[in-house]
């Protein structure tokens, strides 16, 4: 951090009580264009603090991050395990753009050279950073010692199971690396030697994926990896495709991360005492809807998210219901039962992007078709705009009370 700002920075720190944690010189690594590739490629784990000198949240975080980096360096002395780095976004704009930074401070996680799909969003304290690193560097693969243990293994998010002849080889090391990247999406198990010799081809290791179709939402519920296990990229691509669920459950703990992906929510609000609609919704998404990278398919506990229901004019008694939240407006799917009609839900989603959904909810479907021309609305003095519920989930996006946000505008949906 620039020395010219030191006096000002400490004035801010004293006000907020952060002076109790003094910065330790050299605890974290200054990262920029000159060394970013070497750092991320040579470490198992990298935690990067993207900051600016003028951001008050960055200033408060700086001494905490430095002290955490010092303690972590004392614990993990082995080269290549972990690096705590800091990126000044004012002077390293290329690195900030590469990591798609839209707020300060942003804490990006890189595992085995791969930028994590989720950021660090936990508590900004020395202890929290330290525990996060300890957990991230823990073995991501659980070894089973009996076949009974394997038989009863449960993973609501899916299981990846490795049957290996031995541990000390490139194939298992790649498996462990993939597990460290995807451990939040799948549970990774492994068995070695005589225990699993009848479960894989003679002289070859085997990796399989399995999931419980009643609890998860995957493209497949059983698959064997048939690629080259010595290729980390091939194994990661396969596991990523199997582990990432088409429909995710939204909670208050993951809403910020999902929202920051920038995709509208297509949501099923359900009653937790009746889970059948959840499976119906997952089945429709898997089998009836076109593969899409334009929306996020989510399920939400209607009791937990009662506030958005209220703004839709609904209560728990109306569940299940489906709605789209575009981060500007919320649109209600007319009848839940219609998800079984061919093209009904797909058409509802398509209409969001053509603009017709926005048009219909503002002006009603009875407006003459002459008002809608060439994919855009033509103004008319005879049309009275309706009231459309505002987005409620935009309130769970990154808060200006925690970050300095960079303005980015979106077309209205």
C-alpha cells in the first residue's frame, strides 16, 4: 500500500477500532502482471485481496489480511502450499479485469491454478481467514476402509468414487486436485489396494460418479470416467460436468454468490412439508427445457423466503409457485401445474429475453398487437402501465455497507 496514504489510512483504522491488529511487513505478496501467472501456477491455494487505497473497506481489511498472512506463513512453511496475495486495482487494472473485479475489496480463491467459482465471503477477521485456509488445505478426499462404508455413503450433491491400486501416482494426484476444486459440489471418496481390486479392471484405476435422483439434479446419475487419468484437464472437465447441478437450492448464505453471477433467477418456491414439486421442477428442467447459460434454476424454501412471496401477493398457502427475478422485477408464472404442458415454462423464460414478459406484465396481454412491433414496445397514450413487483433478491446482492461497488448498468428485463 502506498506510503503516502499511511497517515490517512491509520486515521480511518483508529476510528473503526482496527488498530489492534498491526500490519506485518512482507506477510502477503504484492501481485501484479509481472508475477500473477507464476504465483497461481506454483501454489496449491492462493487467496487474493483485490483492493484500492481509496476504498475505506479495503483500508480496514489491510492490517487484518496482513496478520492472517503472517500466521498462515508460520503454520504452512512448505513451498507451494499457500500464498496470500494483494492486488492494487488502481495500478494493476489488467489483473483486476482478468479476475472480473466489480467491487472492493474482493477476495478471490485460486486452487491449483483454477480461479474458484465462488469468492471468499466469510468474516473478515484473522481467525476466519486462518480457519478458511486450514479447511481449504485439508485432504478433500475421504478414504473408505470397508465396502459397507462405501455402500452407505450418502452425498446429496453427488458422489465421485475412485478405485485406485495405490496412492503414489499421477492419476491419484490429479484426482485429489480435482476434489479440492469441486469438493463443495460433490463428495469425493477413495479406496486402495486389495479392498477395491474387484471393483475396477485389472491393472487399471477407475473413477465413477453416482447420485441420488430423488435428492439431486444432475445430467446423469451414474457415469464412469473413460478418459486419460494422467490429464488433469480431462478429469476436471468430466467431474465438473457431472457434479454441477442444473437446479440449486438458494439460501441466505449463498444468495450473494449466486446473484453475482448476473443471471436472472427462475425459482420454485416450495413448502418444505411437500417436496414433490421440487422433484417435478428438477425433472422439467432436466428433460423439458433447453440447455441455457442465460438463467439460474433455483429452488427456495417458501417459509425462509416469505418476504418475496409477500411482494408477489402470495403466501405459504399458495405454494408451490414459480417466478422469475430479473434483479429489476419479479414475474409470476401463471399456474404451477402448467410446467407439465409442452413449451409452457420454456416460453415463459424465452419471453423474458424477447421483452414480451416485461411488456405483458406492465401493460397486460390484452394490449393490441400493433403496440408490439419488431421486438420493441411502441408508446401509446391509451395504455396505462401496471404495477410490477420489484426484485426482492437484488437486496441480497453485494451490499454497499460491505463493499465499494463499481457501477455496471443492465438493460431492463
